[in-house]
């Protein structure tokens, strides 16, 4: 396969293109490595004072649509003296060729060597990207261990949800940012700019110290970890007097002031999402006890309906995308979601622009919303997430959805023209039994029966999708024991049999699942401490890459590495995964402040074991989780009282021709 013919690309002084281009015809999907997308930015190297390489540590098709990286890329490139470029994990075929021909990890924009940049920012949505980080660091020619780096090496900064416990990669990253990145990257840029202007006093150590003094950038080298004889952590303390005992998360409060991305990247190769995505609010207070994203992004901060409307208009005009994704952790919970959807549906009536709510709660979906989402005749997929099969387990996880709610919601979708819905559940939840999981089959059967009765048609389907439960830091389940993979796999086998027991109903039900093995390894990485870094390194040295992809993941490789490394510390894989923690144990992330009070999380864990449900504090009195007073923030919700229409044209732009029928 060859690279499509294009106009000759300009070659920057430090570009790797002359060495990279001859390799591309020898690899799969070479187009993913060439850059030049609509929305991409290439700035003059010498005119920039601060230079960022931004990475989502996965393949281009997964990394390019990532909202966080796109936002930071645009925010940084708006600064006149700052340059930001993107890099992604390269597939093993190209990695082999790069090593053979001396081509370093490169950005897709110029393309330039990652090692030449001042800062290497890596955004982790999942811990299974850690081996890709090590591959990229090594390919870049950067020392693998932070302790071995010099002033000539970029400062590696971790971000994203997994950065709320960066301890497993503490040996490999120089710093970590907790929370929202928009203002954080500007502060880091300003610190580096000033340090350079002063002549780089004190070298790398002084720069890292200045970052640590912000109290919102965690620099692992400035903290020591002491362990008890039984393997538990005794304490994590600063090893110098001028760094904080606790590092706090960043919270961007006024989302209307940050209407990004304004110029979304339009991929050259096929990606997992091809749409204009606008985040309509950030944070969630539903209180699902398994959900790290909902816990660490508190409080709720809504974008106004008018800002959303302007972002959608500008984003579609720039990109020509035909789908608008209204993103959040629970999009139908936006206080103005009805007016927002009806306004957008009216605005784009007569075009082939469709709306989607990728994350929709069962109890927040109604017929009016269904009609607006399907008004132009194009229906994007609908996914509902009851999470637990039985009402009992849904009380444990605080997912307050009844079977009747689910049936009523799915029937609403079917009667409004949808013929396919997806139901998402988890397996391996705390206190779960076989019967809790088998109730998923009963629910799926009832969905099909009710749908057929309501529509008079047998042409309807639902897909049951099962993910493995992974306890996450900063959640009430951070103390929970994991189930062993063989238990998970046994329950999934029973569930598949139960779904297919009634052939008439079973043939209308798809069944997709992840087995228990990747979940156990993700559990090791999510709640691990610094000792787990040696396991990650061993797996990477043994060929581990793309562990989030089933065809590349090797459970045996991880188990063998853990068995080789962890006993030297007096612990093992089960110690990190299937062991329940007690209330007083020092957790690896206790010195990293998400705003949540640990005592409140423990009490919610006890409430879970008692099957006690907690209400949403958006609509009820405060439950004192700690976020608002600790972070000096407050819940921000509408309604604003405004309507979406009429939209004011943005810079005189019109609806893109690509959006016309």
C-alpha cells in the first residue's frame, strides 16, 4: 500500500520526513502517519519559545478524535510564542522499521522528533496505554527513567483520568496534572517561558521545582514512599521542604469561556468517531459508585445553550461533519437538553446533519427527546447503561434504574423508529452473585418482547454488552476486592446460555463481552503503587504494546512479569487485585487531592454494602462529599432562560455545503 499522492510537503529543518517517507509504503495504513488534516497546525520552530508534543498513547484511529488532546492542541497553538504538535502510538510494523532505520518517535504535524520538544504531554484515558508510553519514550531516544534525564530531554507530563493515580508510572514521567487541562497547560507554559527567559537557572531540577510549587502539578521525584513489613504503604512524604504535602486537581469553572475545539481535526484515515463533538457539561453528581469519571470531575458545570449552539454552528462550518455528538457523562441531564436538541434539530432541518447523545441515562430519555434526535430521519445508535442486571446490584452501585424504567425507555426508542439499541452492563461488581448476572438475560428478553408488542414487528434487536468491573481510585469502590477472571468468565458463560435458552428471543439479542483477564490487569494498574512500574517495564521489554486491543493483549505476559517482579517486594498480583483494603490503609493516591473527602468515600462504600441508594446532590441537599468547599467551587446549572434560535452567524460563515442533502 502506498501513500496517496499529495503536493510536496515542506520539510522543516529538524524534520524526520526524508527518513520516514521511504518506510511508509511498507506498513499498513500509512496515511495515519502523514498529518496535514483539516484543522492541523504547523508553526515555525524557531519563532516558538515553548514547544509541546502532545500524545494520546494509542493508534491514530483512537487518538485523533480524543477531545482532550484536540482542545489542548488548539489552546496552545493560539499562543503566539507556543507550538504544539501531535504524536500517536505507532503500530508494531512501523516500530520495527523505525528501529531498523534509526527513525525516532515523531509528531505527525511537521514531522519532528519528539525528543526535540520542551514538553511531552501524554493524556491517559486508560491505564492499558502505559506500555505504549514506554515504547514512545524509548523510540524518541529519551531515557526511560525520569531520574536519568538531563536538561536536553523534554519534561514528560501525564494527564487524563489515569493521572489521578500516576504512581505505577512515577519512574517514567516527570510530572502529572490532575483534573482539567485548559488552564493547567497555560500555567505550565508560562513557567517554562519564564524559566527560559531567565537563562534556565538550576536546570531541570529547578524547572520541576517551580512546577511542583504550584500545588497542582505532581512531581514524583520530590516524594518518597515508605512501606510496612506486610507490603502496605506507611506514608508518602515530600523529600524537600519547599513542595506541598498534597497536590490538588485543577477545575475549569466557566466552560463558556473555553469553547473548544473551534477547529476540530478532520481525520485522513478512518477513526472510531467521525463527528463534531461538543462537551455540553462537565462533571456528574449521580453518584454511581464504580464511576471514577463522575467522582473526579465534580462539580457539574454546564455550558449554556447559546454557547453550545454557536460551537455546533462554527464546528460544522469548519469541518463539514454530518454528525453532532453532545458529550458529557450523562448528556440528557443537561438542564436545557430539550430546548438544545429541538433548537439544533430545527436549525439543521432539511440537511443530513444528525444529533447523537453518546451517553444517555435510562431515566432521562423521553419521547420528546427521541423525536428531536430522529427528526431529520437519521438515527444514530442508542446506548443505555443499566450497568447491573438485578435491582439489588443496582442499589449497590447506586444506579437507580428500575426494570420498568428500562423497558419503558427502550419501547419509546423502538416506537420512534429505532430498530437497534445497545444495553451496557458490568460483571464482577462488589457483592455480585450468579443470579445478579443472569437477570441480564431476563431483562433482554423482556426488552424484545415489549418492543415487538409495541411495534407489531419482529424486526428489532438489542445488543447486550458486558464489561469487566475495575475498582478505581477516588471512588467508593477503591477498597473493593476484584473477582478472579475464571469467576467472571463462568458467569458470562451462564449468561450466554440463558440468553439463548429461548431461541425466538435469543436470535434478536447480540452478546458482546470482555473476559475477566484484561480487567484484572487494568485493576493492577489502576490501584498500583510505584512497585508496579517494574512490572510495566518488564511487560514492555517482553513485547507488550497496545494492551487495550484484544488482539495484542497477552494475559500470560502480564502474569509472568508480575510473578517475576512483585515477590521481590513481598507482594503479588492477587495482593493488588483480589484483596479488599481496610479503612485505615494508606492508598497510593492519598496525597493526590481530587477534592473528595476520604471519610465520605468510605461511608459511601459502607452504604453500598448495605444496598443503600444515594440521591443526586444537584436536586437534593448537599451530602458533603467535600468537592465544593475544598476546590472553592460550586455546582453550576441552568436553565439560563434562553433559547438556541435564532443563531447568530459566526464570522459570516454559512452552513457547509457538505451538510446539505
